[in-house]
C-alpha cells in the first residue's frame, strides 16, 4: 500500500509537466459555456436540453479517454522507452494500478465539474426537472461505466500507438451515438462505449416517469455484462502488464 502511494505521488508530479490537469478542467468548462449559452435562448423542453447534454457528454468520453491515455503513454515512452515504469516497483502491476487510479481521479474531477456544473448553471436558466441526487448518480454512472474503456485504452496506448487509441475512441463514440437509437436494442450491453449513455437514458426515464418506470428491457443484462467485463479486463490487464517488457507493436 505504501509503495502504491509513492507511485501515485510520482505520477502526479509527472503531470505537472503536461497539460492533462488543465485539460480536465477547461474541456468541461468550455462544454458548459457552449451548452448553457445555447440553452439560454433555445425553445427546447427542459427534458430535451438535459438529455441532449448528458448524451453528448457520454459520447465524448471514449475519444477523450483515447487522447488522455495516449498522452500519458507518449510521455512514458519518451522518458525512456517505458523502462522507467517497469522498474518503478518490485511488483510490476502496481505501476498499472497507479496509472489507472490517476486516470479515474482526473476523470472523476472532470465528470463532477461537467455534471454538477451543469446542474448549477442550468438552475439560473430555468428550474431543473431533476433533483441534485440525479446528477450525482449520472456522475457515478459515467465513471463506473468508463473504467473498462480506461483499461482498454491504457493497453492500446502502451502496446500499440497514439493513433490506434484515438482511432478506436472515435469509433467507440460513433457506436455509442448509433446504439442510442433502435439499432442498439438488444446489442448495447455488449458494446462498452454504449453502457453509460444507455444507463443514463434509463435513469432519466425513471425520474421523468415516477411510478411508471419505462426502463430499458436490457438494463439488467447490461449491468451484469458491464460489471463482469470490467472485472475481467482488470484481471487480464494485470496479467498482461506483469509479463510486458515495454515493447510497442511498431518497434
């Protein structure tokens, strides 16, 4: 545990030489300014405004995760061909866990800013039809649903290249948008990038139809698949990282 804390501290120090922390601040702030500015005069319904914002937030995550993990991977590669992270700890997989914790901490900061910031800002435009607790739930869904994507893109960025990670992120974002429609019915539980947008959609319907919950019929299956897939990806990643020698596919 002490060693893990030291690794996390070292990773935070490394961030000072990058724009990652600022990216997690100014990207959600920019998004808030754009959406709240548009919503201040658009005639959409309150539900339409809130739903559209949260959908865009979910769709943007895969691309952002691909970019963020690739920046960290490039930083480590330029610092010594990944050898620094491989020798940083006697237990190799602790280095991966440290990076994952850092990704999740930054993602949580950005997500809370984006969701709670929207709740506060939207309340100045019109009365929100959803309670504060709903936005907290949305933040939890976004982080929990994207743990799998953080692990996947960690692998893609460190094993392959920045282009692969970002390219997959773009495809995932497109898939999450498409699977929001009827095309995703019965299929979305098996597409990780669509988990958050479908879970949030069901949450909105639950709050909108109090007592008459029109939930996604595949919701339970999606919850089971997402939990099992995330757990297995974590275990597989630890096994892979333990045997990894720091080589990229392009070498």
